[in-house]
């Protein structure tokens, strides 16, 4: 179901962010493109796409496929990921939600307890290391005030339902936030039903003067989440909700690939972490540590004929991952030459270890079951990244610089092949510098420029297969990029905020799809690319409770020979007109979303997903009575009932690129909160 929510922007007060500088600063004073998104109550809060639709430079697509997670790209980085998020660094409460190899899952974001999400694009992302084409950080609420309990319920089209129960407060100096939710849907597309259970707990303590300790635990569980797969253009035109027919099926009528192989995925993810922050006047020591476990079993679809090579890993992926990490940083503030110098030095370490097996997806004539073993290996990934950031603020000028040295090591220990041919290791390292300058032209007008060098290593998922030969791909190399950005930030009468940026990214040895078939995608280094674009965000508060927001991105992303990068639209527009009653009891909004056409593969010869424009509308109300607070909302998405392709699977060899977005659909919800 398509859910596009309001981006809540406060123009009356400065928006304080941490991403980019690693210190609390107004986003107006950061020489980078950065947005702070507050989570709107008028949505189900299931997918990050609900909260990030109106961020310029970012494309976040709900694929209507909870087995493969969202598609997220930042200025084109990460657009070709077949599942999960790569090219964009994910962080929750200061703890990485991306693994050392750069792969992450946005499904681990718990939006029910999120206070805000910060989105950083451009050169300053490089200070976060490998795969930092952009950074998305979620900051959760901290328990405070009298205890309260809240129940949220919601439902919508296609059998969609969600229930969430949370409690928060502070007692005896200990803040707490507890949350549990259950979500299920029949799905818009055929064979796309899903269930998701999430739990979250956070304790905030101040054990000694000047210190704060956060202890966070979370869990995510999805059992037998159906995978509808992509479809060809002819199938999409015939029926956007239908699945691709398996022409090799002997049953009459023939079944779809998803039904015949019962394509599905189960996930069991849990983690715990802690952050300690100690203040010494203006100086600060920060230490974080985390660990967790992730179990995944996935049933893919492809013919038995593809299973002949001994190097083939089978149609069932089964792995268990243990991961852990730590980060230590020290921030020092001193006065220097009539200005303030802030320096942060730190080191980050991460490690993940997978016990991975692959099995045939059939036994005899029965498909979609775990068959004979075809792959058995241990995969390890680790990173060790020291970094240094400094900022000198003097008068109208602000100068900043950063340096990070990333070392990524990936090792494979093959237990399946008797000769151990798939065993080996890879090491990547690179130093990423960042420079920035900001000039305060006037109290309400800042201009800035920044530059950086970045790099992206292949992820484990990109290294697993080597073309038609199978086996681990030890030949892949990192992609290196040079980022340039210039921008302007201005405010008028505390009612209008305008952020605009021009950017350019040149990348060498870009990682591109070599082949993609039967759930297995192999990659190669594919030459040089150029990304040039403009980002514009305008927020205005008008009279009579009206407000508007426009977020526009134009992006020219091409290879040397002129072909456009697949998965990257050349234009992305979000606009809204919202109204809020003076007492805040009622509200309504009309939203418009437009996306340019999206090419599906590198040659640009196959049918591109056409551009589209959709309208959405929502209304909301709230009431208070004694210690109670009640809220209600209703949404109607895709108001004009358009058929369109919401996302594409880049480079699929079978040309099953297209994933349909829902036609007109509704959503409503209500909540009741009691404060003791």
C-alpha cells in the first residue's frame, strides 16, 4: 500500500541536527544538505518511506514486497540494490543499522518510538566511511515526565492492519520507553502477504554528574513473508497485481513462479546496545557498544535446470549472523584566534559473522521446500575506521574538515567444495577527506561549499556470485567518487525556509549488474559515471493555518557513453498544501508526488518504467479529556486511481523488472493515550 505522509517542519524554531558535524548544531549552520524529519502520527508507521517521501535528493520506494525491504537511494547511490539498502549508511540511536560491508535493512527502524530522522546527503556523508552516499539516522524518544500508556490501531486496503502499544515516562531519575507492535497485510500484489512483529525498550540513566547512559534493545520478526517477485512489461500491462506465469509448469492452469515455488522469507532479528556520554564542560566523551543476531531463510524461484553446475548455491538461502561493534569518540572545544575550534577524534569497529548454507528448492517434484545442501560456508566482514573532524567558527566564517581511514576485510571459509575453491579473503582500504566552508552573508542567509572523496566496497551480497560460472567473486573492486556541492540556506520572517544545493559526483569503477536471474545477481566494475543535480526545499507558513512544502530534485546520472543509470529518476517532486485549525483540533492536507521515468538496465534499451504523478489526501482530528488524549486520521492515497510502476528490479536477466504500486487505497487509524 502506498503511504506518503506529511513532513513536519518547524519554521519558527531552528532545526537542530547532529549528523554531519557530530555535534548539536542548527541545520542552518551546517555546510551540507541535511533534513530533520519528525514522525507524523497520521500514518501506520510501518515503513521509512512514509516519513521520507518529502526529502529532496532521496528516493524511497515501498516495493509492496516486505520480503525484500524498501528501495532507498541518495543522489542515485543505492538505486541498483536488489534487496535491503546499500550505498546509504543507516544508523539508529548512534548504533549502525548497516553492517561492515555496507548492507543494511531499513525494516529494523522502529518508527513508533522515533523522535526524528536526520537525512544527510552529499560530501559530508563520506565522514561516515564506506558506502556513505548518504546517511539516514533515526533518533528515538527518551522517557520523560509522568508515566503514560498509548494504544494505536490502524487498518487499510488489502487487509492491512496494525496494533501498537507503548509506555513511557521517568521515575526515580530513570527514563523508559517500551513498545510492541503487530502488523499484517494481505498485500496489494499477488503473493505478497506479510506479518511483522517489533519490540523495543530504552532506558535512560544519569549515573553520575554530567553523564547519560542509554541502554537499547530491539527485536524484529517476520515469518513466511511472501515474495511476489518482479514481472515483465507484458504481464504488468495485462494485470499490475498479477504474478509472472511459470511457463515450465506442468499443472493446468499454469501457476505463477511465486506460487509454484512459494517464494517467501522469514527474518528473526534482535540486538542490544548502549551509549555512554560524559560531559566535561564543553568537552565530551562518547562510547557505544552493540551486539545482535539475525536469522534469515529465503525461498527463491528458478527452474531445476539452473541447478546443474556444482558451483550453484541452490534456491534456498539460510544463514545466521552474529554482529557486534563499538565506537569511541572525544570532542574538545577551545577558543582560537577570536573563534571557537571544535575537534572530534574517534574510532569505529564493526564485525559480522555469517554461518551460511544454500539448499535446492525442491525435493523430487515438490517445489518451494528445503532440499539437498548446495552451499556451506562462513562469511566474515569487519571494519576498523579511525576518523578526525574539526570545525573553526569565527565571525561570519565557518571552516570545517574531516578525515576518515576505512579498512574493510571480508573472508570466506568454504566447507562445501572438497577443494575449498570458494575460500579466500579480500581487504579494502581508503582515506576519505572532507572540506567545507560556510559564509554568513546576513543573519538570515548562509552560503556554503563542500567537497569530499568517497568509496564503496562491494557488499557480501554483491560478492556471492560470479556471473554464470558461480562461486564467490574475488575480482570485484571498490568504486571511488569525488563529491562537490554548493548551496544556499535562507529564512524569511520565520515563516519561509529555503534550502537549495547544486551537486556533482564523479565515480570510477562503478559497481553494476553483470547478470541477474533466479534470485542471484552478480556484479562487475563498469567504468565511470557522472551525477549532476539540483535539490530545492521550500517550506512556508501562511495565514489561516495554511502551510506549503515543495521538495524538488533533478538529477542527471549517466555513464561515460551517455546511457542513464538504471533505477534513478531524472526528476522527483513532492509538494503539499496543509491546513491546521487554530486550536490544533483538526487538520487536512493535499499531497502531490511526481517521479520521472526510470530505466531498468544499463543499455537503456528495454522498456523504462514510465514517469507518474499521484495525489493523496488526509484528514485528522484530536481531542483531550482529563488525562486522556485521543487522535484519529484517515488517508486516501492515489486519489485519481492511476496504474503505475512504483519500483524496478535493476538488470534482471529475465526482464522481470517491474513492481506495481497500488491503485486508489485507504488508510485510517486511531489512538488513545492516558497520562497518569
